[in-house]
């Protein structure tokens, strides 16, 4: 198989895994935040703020993974 094609396949699989992981992480985060808000409605504002900060950090890691995958695709060996 062409090494360039393998680089593109690896980058695509990596980007898919990153997106799946970020989606699962944010889903679990939101579920826990909703459960915490239901148990203690008076703390809902603090829980929401913490959830938004954590979701932004998860998205940052996902963006970093996506950039790594794009770099993998661009640095795939050509003509080897």
C-alpha cells in the first residue's frame, strides 16, 4: 500500500478517536453536572461554571489531537 495513503488513514483514524473521546468525556461531564444540580439546586451556578471550564479544557485537548492528526497527514512520506 502507498505510504501516503497510510498516513492519511492513520490521520483519519486518529481524528475519529479524538472526536469520540472528547464526545464521551463531555457527555460524562454533563451527566455528572446535571446529577449534581439535581441533588443540590442551590449549587447549580457553581456546578455550571465548573462544567463549562472543564468542557473547554476537554475541547482544547481534542483540538490538540486534531492538529497532531493533520500534521501526521501532511508529513506522510511522499514517493517512498
